């Protein structure tokens, strides 16, 4: 069998199977792109503050310290203001989540149905709501979509239009349904090849991150200096919150599950930054306030610095509003390609029945 026929069969059958999972992931991902704006619009009483621009970071840290003292061992996680959330939220060990005013600790309410919806949507996007195996289904389908469907599609397109490339970008809007369907499939496929390739490649990272990091390690120098963690143990929990490093803002605190667990503090470069590179810092501290580990984007290995950008690239945030719009549109392309491709298959099947060889 000729190579071209083999590639066409791969494109067809892999597209019909794994293409469906990729389509579901694309739609759910596109819906989640606007989660910050939609959540803020639907829950202003929980997420918004009128005077947020006038508050200094020290106010948030003081409130976080006070809330920690008040709720003590019942806290599982605390999230400080970030992006659409201008308030402080606490996830308790019993699963309940409450929101508090970032300035005066006033209780604002519990997690709303719309916030839960977007949390479930993200879980569905990542795991299809099958926690143990779902991420491998979506991750593997994404890799197959990347390596087989997209690459085989661009191969077929190039072999067909290599001598007249401009025809590969044309849609005859007044043509018959079958021709229009074919034109739509080829043009959308080639036009969104790079965005879909990028989204698929960065998306698979969240399932197979260890393999990605091993591959990326070639970017690191042979000798990697460990970041210093000794001789900088904090004197108190409050001292951690008032960290003098003004390059970062405290985003989240993960509290110990037991005495053998650690506090984990996650910092981000800018609380309300919505575009550009993502720069973070993470600190782990034992319950007796001994520094366990510290990672800082500024001093991290090149492989880790590159890996940290997969998320903002995946959701388009790295390019700001333009990138997010592109990801939103691209999210609906796989289902469009799936439907148009399936119609092409049915059309050819009917033709074979009508005119058997």
C-alpha cells in the first residue's frame, strides 16, 4: 500500500476515535478560558472589592495571618487575591469553602454553584470525571491527536496542494454541501495547525510532566546549583507572611495535614497579571518552622523555567487577550474537523456503494 493511502487511513480511523476525545477536551477548554471574567460577573459579592486598588499587599498578609489564627487547624488551603478573585478564600478540611473580605476579615459567603461549575468543568477537561484513569485517556488522546491526526492531516493537505498552495486555503462558499464541507475541513485544519499543535503539546504536559521534564533537562547545564535552604529558617508563621522579598506576592498557603507534613507557600510575580511569562516561587516549611525546600523562578533550572510556561501558553494567557481569544476559537476547531471529516467519510462510503469498483 502506498504511503499516501496509509497516511489517509491513519488520519481517518484515528480521527474517528481519538478525535472525539480531543473534540470534547477542546470544547470544555474553550469554555474554561473565560472562567475568571464569568466567575467575577456572577459572584461580585464573593470575589470583588470596591477599594482593591488602594490596598497594599501588607493588608492581605495581615488578614491572612489573622484568619489563620482564628481558624487554626481546621484550614486545608488559603487563597489570597489573584486575577478575578480580590477576596481571600479558605478551603477547610471538611471540604467547605468560605470567602472573606481581604481588608477586614468580614465573612462574605460560601462557594456558589457557578464557582463549583467551573471547578467541575476543569476536572472534566482534565480527566473526563474519571479521576484515576481519565487524565491518561485525555493525555494519550492529546498526544495521538498531536502526532497522528494533525501531522497526517497536514501531510495530506501538502501532498494535495503542494503545487498550488493558495487553493489549499480557498473555500467556495456557493458550492454544494459536499464540496463546502470538504473545503471547510481542509482550510480550518491547515489554518489552525500551529495553534492546535501548540495547545495539544502543552496540554499533554499535565499528564506526562515527568517525561517532558526529562526531555527538557537537556537545556540545563551539567552542574545545577541547589538553591540555598539552610540558615534561613523563619522565626514564626507571621515572619513568613511578611517575607521581605517584594519580587513576589503570596498567592496560596497549603497547610499541613499532620505533624509530619509541611506548610507550602506559593508566590506569584504579580497578583493581577493576566499576560506574559509566569514567574513563581515556592517555599516548604515544616511544622516546627524549618525550611524544607525553596524554588525560585529567577534561580531555577532552565527546564523548570520552560515547563512553568506550559500553562499560560496552553490557555493563551501568555499573549494576553489576543491569545485567550485564539485559544477559545481553536477549542471549537477539533469538533468542527471531526464533524466535517466524518461527513467526508460517509460521502465516500456512499459513493463506493453507488459506484463499486
